[in-house]
C-alpha cells in the first residue's frame, strides 16, 4: 500500500495543504510583519525586513511593553490558580454531595451562563466602584475567579470518578479536604490541565472588563495596549505585529507544553 | 508529571507573592504619606493645603502619535506655567474611549470619569443629548469666535456650546503632480473642479498613463459624507429629522459613486490597508480625504516632491462648495469632573489661546487646528517640500472657513450603514437610486426608533 497514489488521497492531501496554509499564513504574516516598517506592511511586503530591533525598541521604550506583559501575566496567573481551585471544589461539591438542593443550585448556576456579559457590565462596574476596587488588578482577578463553564467542565469529568474510592478513603478516616487534594485531584490531572488552558485563554484574552475597570496606563494589559496601538490614524503596523507576536507567545508555549494533557483532559481523565 | 505540577504551582505562587509585594509596598507608602499629608493639612490653614497638593487632570484620548502626543505637549506647556498641576493622560483605542465613557456615564458612577475626554465629531451629539448635564457648558468660558464655525455648530445643543474644538477634518484633493502632469493636467486644471470633471480627468489619466485616479472602497461611506458635507446637507436636518429619501445631494452622491465605478478609473480596494497601500505603492494617482490622510501619504518618503493638493471636488448641486470635512474630533469636559475649573482654565489657556502650541503640533503631528488665529502662524505658511513647495496647510486653513456648518445629529454611523447597505443594490443595478434611498430611510427609521 505504501507509496501508492490514489485519487481520493490526492484530494485529501490537497485539502490538508490548503487547510494548513490557511492556518499557518497568519502566523507567517505576523512574524514577517514584526521585522518590517509600517509602510512596507501596507505595501504587502511578505519577506523578512530589518526593522525587528527598531520595533522592539519602540514597543519597550515608548509603550512600556515589559510592564504591560507583567500586568497580564500577574492577572492571568492569579486568576487561573484561583479559578481552578474554586471551580474544581465547587464541581466536587456538586458531584459528591448530591441532593435536591445541590441539583437545583447547579441548575441555577448553569442558567447564569445565559446572561450575556453586556447585561452584567454596568451593575458589576457599580459594585466594583463601591468596593473601592476601581483601577485595581484585584477587580479583574476576583471576577475571573469563578467561571460557570469551568465548573460545568469539571463536573462533567468528575461524575466518571468511582465513588467507591472516596468512600474507602472516608472509611480510612481521611477528611474531605485531604481526599480532595491527596486522592481526588492528583488522579484528575488532565482535567485540571485542560481547564487551566481554558481559564488561561479566557483571562489572557479578556478585553472588555479590563477596559472598563482599569483607569491608568500603568495598569493596562496586553489586549488594551494592542487595541490602543491599532486605533491610530497612521498605525505603526510593525510595532503592532511585534506586540501581537509577544502576546501570542505565552499561549503558544502553554499549549505546546501541555498539548498531551489538554487532549487527554478533553477526552476525560479516567481510562476505564 | 508531579514535577510539572510542582513547578507550575511554585511559579504561580511566586508570581502571586511577587505581585502582592510589588503592589503592597508602594501602595502602603503612598497611603501613609497621604494620611500624613491629610493630617498635617488639617492642622494647616486652608489655602496652604490647597497649594501643597498637586491637582490632577485626567484625560482620555486615542492615537499615540496624534491626540496623545498633542495632549502631552499641551500638558507640558501648562505644567511649566502652573506648579500645582499634573496630568494623567490615559491611552486607549477610539472605540474603547467610547465604550468606557458610555458604561461609566450609564452607571452614574462619577468616580470613574475623567476630567477631559476626546469625542469624535460625528458622535458628539449622541453623547451630549443622551447624557444631558454630564458635560460642562462652556458657552461663556471660551471665545468661540476664534474657532471654525462648522466645528462650533456640531457641539451646540439648545444654543449652549459644550466642547473645545480640536483637529479639523478639512478635506483636500491630494494628487500625484507628476502622474497628472504626464497626462497633461497642471494645478490650474484641478482647482475647484466638480466630481463629473474628476471622472473625465480620471478617464484621460487612465488612457494616457495606465494609472487609476483613486483607490476606492465602494463599501466605505467616507466619500459620500465628503460630498454631503460640501453641500451643507446631512442624513438629518437641524431638527434631527431624517433627510434621506428627499435629499438632492445624497441622491447625486449615490449617482456619483455609480459613475465612478462604471468609468473604470479606480483601483477597487477592501479595507483601510489596501486603500492606503494603493497610493503608497504609486498605483493610484490621488486620494480624496480629510487632511489627516497627509500623514499616511507622507509615509511613502520616496514620493517626496511628487504630490500637490487642490480643493476637494464639488457636486453639481447648487449649494455645493469646494470645501468639506471628514472626521475630526473635539475635547469635552465632564461636568462632574473633580477638577472641572482647572480643566477649563487649561483648555482656555492652551487650546483656546496659544498660537505657538498650534504651530508645534502642526509641525510635529500634522494636526490642522480649527483655532483660526493659529492658521496665520509661521508653520502654516511654510512651504512643504513633500508637496512640491506648496503651503498646503495654509491652503487647508482657507478651505476650512468655507466648510458648510451642519448639525450631524445623533445617528451618523447608523445612517451611514443603512445607506451603504442599499447602495450595493443600486450599484449592481437591482434598484433605482430612488428605491435605494427609500429603503435606506425605512431601514434607518426602524433602527433608531
């Protein structure tokens, strides 16, 4: 069979070539753009240029990219840790303590997914102002700390966990927190990884809420900086591309580093 | 696997700790010093405390090389003359400023509001009328006779004036003098022409040089707004009634779009980048837009000396002039601002009285002011080598005075999208121009009522 060329196979390869071109091209354009000047990018230059260090210099000296990146990493890092902790424990509770009340509560929690963020924005903003949290990163972290989708995601995966193990642990005298951290969580690693990647992406890319809460330049995150750079009358495309590449890198690194766990987590943590 | 988990948790924890420490130390420092200041102030007399504390003016604006750079310049001028003032200029995207302003005004939380905000002229009435009382009435605070009348009109509600007019969007017909000379057209042939004449010239240029006269995005309403504004008409009349289906100038503008397309004298483009790319590349022989486009034109430094500027073409409509406006924005002061009076004083001193400041921002940022005394300044009359020695900005100052005054109303962008949606059907021939306008009016009505 090896080496045989059949007509369906040609079509499959053709399709795959087109598909991979479509997905790789933006990255290619982004990286070449990083090394060119704005005029060259508008003119459609697709080869590597010589402006890379100039673009980096402008980004880091004029727009303080280092601080912006640090802000994003700080907010995202804390949000992910807090979000995983809170959501996994919530889901654990929903799965392990089944009663009419918890099921109603769970249904209610799911219902809140139906409310669009635009409707919550103004009341949430009023709350944050009254808590004196305006212009603080904490306001971003606390609102991102619980995600209904991640609770749902955890619960879907937790229901497959053999309840007997928990019961055995209880009989052996382990407390509920000890069971959760020592027995339950370690065997659910892939689910945690998958949820972490999702939480990371949501927090890293979040745009509307940081825009409304943050009030000064020294607090802003990468999404706000990129948006600001792009709305110039004469945009510095080279600098924008550089900022985009830099802010995409963490996502790419995290995804490639945990790709295996991510896929496993999507399939379900426990192998029968 | 355990190791990975361990490493991650250590990293996360250290970030958290680091962040918490980094944040808490300066915070507590400022807090304690602030408290001490307050304590000592309470002991001191009133006027001493006000002189020791710096008052902060917060500004929201967009565009790093234009509005932000200009505001920084204005701030440094004012800071040099006044000791106890500092500025917090918050950099955002234009859409972000609008979103943030809407949310904060709607939430009625004045803590989040800036002292000064930049608003695009097409949207000014929307804010002024949707949030009455939120913006400071400046009618008696500024000398509005010093500003271009069309700019003052668009920030007036019930004969009260609310803003500080800033950059002008006066339009010009910027062309490649070398390409047009090759086709046999000199500056005189391009002065004060009509759109019909431009199409004729375009055909001739195409035949003789093979170049397109302009790059043209048929889904962009910019040219339509230029044509309308030159006629003194808009999508709405002064009372805010929709004037779409009964608008002579709008009808002619639609017909002109079709004529331009049918004449095959353009480079069709989609989106801003392609549109700019076409004249940066030298494929299009001219560009018709607001004065702010000169920044993008001049970015192609290899074309220096090959450009010139003429007044924007006019429609055949009798009221139409060879002067129009596209875009532009103005500063507004929030009525609930903490330092409202200081902000007004700052605006009056720099934007409403400093001619030298306007020369600086024209030279450094290409900002054409709507402050009339500034246009007599040296930077405006200077010859521009890029435009073959023409004093383009002095010319723009002249055209600016001719721009018909219009009240843009609340829904310029809604009207724009309703018309552009129906224009497509007219251009493809499936609707007559009258039907397209009627449908656009119906669509607009259902959208805004």
